[in-house]
C-alpha cells in the first residue's frame, strides 16, 4: 500500500507539472490584504480584540510585502506555486511540500482524531504510520513555522478552496481551537442565485468535525451573512 501511495504521488506530480495557471483573479489580492472586520470576531474574543487591535489596524489596507508579511501567512495545501500570483514567497507556507521537490510532497492520512487510527498505532508496525501526515510534518520546517505564527498573536482564518474534510482534521483542529484564533471565515462556491445554491453549509459541516469543543465552533465560524462567495475567473464572453 505504501508503494502504491508513492506511485500515485509521483504520477500526481508529473501531471501537475504539465498544467499552466495564467489567469489571476485580482479580487483575491484584496481579500489577502484585508484587515480583520469587527463583525467577524468571535464574541468570546471581542474584549481581547478591542484591547489588542486599534480601529486603524482593523480596517487599513496593508499590501503584502509592505508591513503585512509578519501578520499574514498563506497556509498552502496545494503543491503548485499558484499562490505566488497573489502574495510574495515570504507569505507562503507550503505545508504539504511543493512540485520543485516531489519527495517533499506529503500525500497521506491526517485524521488522528479518528478512533480507527488508534488501531494503527496499537499495532507495533511502523510501516502503518509511514504516510501519516504528522510523521511527515516533522521532516521539514513548515509545520514548526506554522506553530510559531499562530502562537505569536491573535489571528483570523480565511478558508479558500479547502473542503476542511477529515484528511487534514488533526492540523485544522490545532489551528481552529487555538486560543489565539478569533475568527474562521469560509469563502464558499456559489453556482446559482437561489438560497442554498452554494457550498457554505457543506464547508461548515466539515469545519464542525474539526472541533472537539462545539461551543468554540458556534462562536468562531463567521455567519453566512458576513461571508462571501470565493471569487472566480470571469466566464469568457462570446
């Protein structure tokens, strides 16, 4: 099974290297550079937010590379360098490795909160843990850099293009329930104009599974009325 996983990872890398990403969506840059909005902040974090963040800092447009570098990190679950169309390299954390070094690509299992995972641990067989994401994380500095960031100050999470499914549940749980996390804002895909013709509910149900403390889930996830659809590449006109 591990050999098959390695084979699939290598073939995935080969395929991704054949793709080109030409279209940049300028409105995404505005999202990356936006400040924390007061209406997004969890009620339990409001006093801390008011104490630590001035009104100027909340709303100021801070171009990445001009003061925002120390305050923004793009936790990139993708293997490509697409995000560099929007932010400088200093803002990016390729948590699952990158195409430039296929051996660095983390392609495995990341739900240690699953009861079934305890069965793998209890069997004294190291091959069963070879593709566990936690084991892979400590082979590089990316996970440590993430921990340093979330420990440094209060932060808001923007979710863009990640389903928040169980494959990354251990990592997402660490971020979402961290004491410095004051807000989780999902950007959802909208395919129609009617109510519910979007993925907001699906994403939030997935986010729910990443919380052990459901009270924190209800407090920290931004209400749909304050969220917005993920910007898309404009459709070509005839």
